[in-house]
C-alpha cells in the first residue's frame, strides 16, 4: 500500500455523478488507491449508495431513502444532472460497488444512517472478500465502534472537524482522540478545512491513531498535508491530484 492513499470522494465525482458505478469505475481508471462512498439503508433493508437522506438533489424526485423499497429507488436517474452522457445511471447497491474494487485497492464506506445498518453491513462485508480492504467511517461513534468490535480486521475511522471550539459536527482534537481510543478505532478522518498542523498530527500519532483528511482538490494543500504525515487524502479529482503532486511526495523509493 502506498505511504499516502489518494481516495476518490464519492468516486471521481468531479468528472462523473457522485456515488454511482460510473464515478467509481472512473476513479479506478484514474488510479485512485481507494474510493469513498456513502451508504444508507432502504425501507426493505438493502444497503444503497447515496449521500443524502432524500433523493431530490441528484434525481429531481423527492423520496426519502429509508421510506422506500430498493426497487423503487433503483428506477431513479441519478446521472442526468451531471451530463447527458450519464443519463440513466441508477443508484447502486453497496454490494455492486464492492464487486468493482480491484485487487490491492480499498473501499471507504461512510455510514450515513444509524445503528440499524450495523447487522446487514457486517454481514455484507464478511461475504465481500478480504476484510482488510474495507474502511468504515462515520461521525457516529456507536456505528464505527460496534463494527470495529465485530470485525477487527476492518479499519474504522471517526469523522470529525477539529478546532478550538466544538460545533454540531465537530470537536476539539483532544475529544476526537478520546472517542477514537475509547472505541478502539484505527484513526480519524478530518475535514481539511479545519486546523491540521504539526501539533494536531503529533497528538494523533502519539495516541497511536492514523490521520486521514477530506476533501482536498488543491495540490498545494495536499502537499502540505502529506508533509505533515497524513495517511490518506480524499479528493473529488484523484487523477488530476496524483498528476500534479510532486514525484518526491508520491514515490516511496525516492530519498
């Protein structure tokens, strides 16, 4: 595995409709080390790949995901908004995305709902090949904590925003570290727009945790984070970011 993973945010979402097989396949073609997708549970217990609770933004039709059966959601067109070449692109099942993962690559699965998904998700991951190719991420400590407890070989990261003051979806870095350690997680996945500097990385590393960052499209910011020692960078443009990062930062064989 490379020293820094380039992780495609919702697939290659700058070039293709987010959270679709088209975006995922394009990310692999753009040499992403990993793909990050979002998942939710449908009314009939299927794990579907979508970010929002409601389908309006990407399909134009307003349906709440957890109140609809998969069959109805499957008929939605979530590609046309990105361009006519993507017309007819459907919402994929998580199992379909797992089936696309090449050998040696990883899949970051962000859980967007609550603990009700834990049982079907753990069952699916156990049938989806080597567990070490999966990374489960969430803001919900209960979700990531229970999945890590049940599947120790699956990496688990707590998503957060760190700063001086806590917010609705963030906290101080000390608090995030405390939660991650209490839940025996593998690391933190932090908003790159927040303060991430040597002091923050030292605190995370001292706690025995890995640090990942999202969402970074600017090569200069990515280079800063890599120099600090982050383990992975999530980006909407994996191909371009890899091309523009300096060879010294990306090649582990260089002195």
